[in-house]
């Protein structure tokens, strides 16, 4: 599981660098540090929107509103967790049976 | 390129669509019309297989969402949006019915917001987009009797500049053109002496042609105009 998660996180970092035109290398991006904090990567709300669009395009991860986006886009770890959860949900179907 | 031109039944919309069809053989044109569609259909017949006609009330959010979804389903991308649809209902402000204020703001300004909002995400995903909003010289040099139209078009210019900053990093440019007196249906409402009076205000001593507006739109929409964004190109024979 761990190598799979590491590959996913590396993929997210590489995608972010490409999509947001960052002049960084993947190993310069911390996996648990807040992405949008002032002492983080220096990204802004425009980058956040581009990231939301890119996550849907590359990983099929839909973030329907600003609240969901702000939770998921906290760090590389939280993005990877959301992608894993959405893949798991897609494989197993809805957790609850629909009401009659 | 996949191009959507709104207000495609009007003189300027026709000229814009025609110019893209003539000069870019690979372009696919989506022509949006509100009610009258005969001229858009004639263009479609003239360039078979290159055009699609879309019924769209440009001030209705839901119609925009389904129109763009339809374009993406068919062509898988949207490269250029030309927000050309609009109308004017001129009155002195003291006499202006509230519904004519609202209708003009909605048709000219809400429509631009809704169209841009609908294409931003797909354009961001493809890292390319060209948005050209048709403003008016009335926004820069507002005449009496057009406070609604001038306010709406000034809003279009401010909106264009703000949005340009929001999407600049995503390969999307957003620009406006501001046509002055152009030989269109709207100008036919003036009498010959009134027209003569208008021409006297134009340093070039003639009205503009729809194709001269289309040339500016085509330029701003081309891939090589990549570093021009948030600009307003006036097309007025030198009035301003």
C-alpha cells in the first residue's frame, strides 16, 4: 500500500508543478505542510481553482464547493487521501443502499 | 479551433463568424441565436459541416450550462468564446422604464458573466482559451439616452479586466473590443441628416464596417495573441 501511496503523492506533486507552472522539484514540496499557508508554496485562490480543475481532469476527483475544496487542498497528504477515498468509493459503490 | 459566437444572427456576429470560417479552414463554428436564426442558417448552408446552430438565451444561466456541455460532448473542447449578443433600448433616464433598464443590463452584462463562467473551467482544463467580449464605444464615451447600455458595456469592460487577471495563468486571455459607429441594423434607425451629423464626429469621416470589428476579434482570438489580456481595443475611426 505504501509504495502505491508514495507514487500517488509523487504524481500529485508532478501534476501540480506542471499545471501551476511552479519552479520547484517534487522533493521540495512537503507532503504534510499546508499548501496555501503564507509560509507554504505561496499559492493563491487562482491556483486553488486551477488545482481543482486539474484534480478532476487527471484524477476524476470532483470538489463540488469551496468547503470541500478547502478541506481537500490542505496538503499533498489530504489530496492523496481524497483521491484514494474516491477511487475506493468508485470500486465499492455507495456505502448505503438507496431508500425505497 | 472550436469557436462559439453569440448573437450570430446580427450584423457583427455574422461578420465575426464569416471571418473565422473564411480564414481558418479547420475552425468549427457554434452560432448561438436567441430567436431569429435565418441568417445563421444561411451561413451554415454556405459552409456545410463547419457550423452548428445553438438556441441560447444568453442571460439564462441554465441554458449556458447545457450549451457548453453540448459543445464539449460534440467537439471535446471550447477554444474561443465571442460574447456578442446584446441589445439596446434607449431612453432619457428620467423616462426609462425599469424593465428596459433591467433588460439591457441583463442582455449585455449578465450574458457576458454567464458565458464566461460557463467556459472558464473547460478552458482551464485545456490550458487554452480566448474570450472576446463585445463592448461599445458607449462605455468609454457615453452618449445621452443610453445610460443603461453605457453602464452595461462599461460593466463588460471592468468585468473583462478583472476576469483577465483571474485566468491569466491558465493560458486564457480575456479582452474586449469597443466598436463605435458601425454600419449595422442599429444605424438604420437614424435619418440621413442624423447620420451626416454622426459622420462629422468621426475623424475618418465614415462609419465602420462589421468586418472591421470582426478583424479585431479574430486577432484577439488567435493563438499568437497570447500575451494580450485585459485590453480594450476601440474600433471607432479615431473618435477617442
